């Protein structure tokens, strides 16, 4: 599962991930993209990856 997540995250722009995280109150400063993605719901990450 984590390999799938890593592949999805590679396709997503950091800006898009941060915007989604901020909507949910997730800290985004000094955090890697993969760590933000792990905190977001799976369906949100998949939706961002399919853009």
C-alpha cells in the first residue's frame, strides 16, 4: 500500500497537497509530501493523483 501511495504522491504537485491539507487543518510547514498524503483521506489523494 505504501508503494502505491508513493507513486501517487509523485504525480501530485506539492501546492495541491498543501491546499487540501490546510482545508482539513493538517500542518504543512516543514513536512514532506508523503507525510501530508498519509494524513489525508485515501480518496482525496487518489483524486489529486488522477488530475
